[in-house]
């Protein structure tokens, strides 16, 4: 199964985000580890979503939740601040 090829044959005009979504779904069929496949499929669902600014209360909530995971919260927090700053995504 190749979603990208199928959509291409139908001459569907896909946005870049839709192409990423189709590629992630397609590639997930070839991943052995189910945890990795799950993350790929979640990423596929999120790919077509618009990224938008988040308010201070949302960022405060994320910080509060990350405080419950001291072993990896700092890594996620730094990734959030570096990559997803204000765009509604963590990491």
C-alpha cells in the first residue's frame, strides 16, 4: 500500500502537510516497533493541523505537567522552548 502513489495516480492536489500525513501513514506499515508506529500515526494526525500561537495559561499548564516528570521533564521543556515555542506543540 502506498498512499502517496495512490493519491498521485488520482491526480489529487495535496498540500505539503497532507503529503507529509500520507507519507507517515504509508511508512508506518514498515515499522516493526509498535511504539514507534504509534508515534508516527499520531504525527500523521497532527501533520495537517494548523500551528497557532498558544496563550500563557496553556504554556503554564504544560510547565505544571512537566514538573511531575523530573527525569525527562527538563528535556521536554527545553525542546518545547526551543522548537515549539508558542505554537501549540511539545517537541
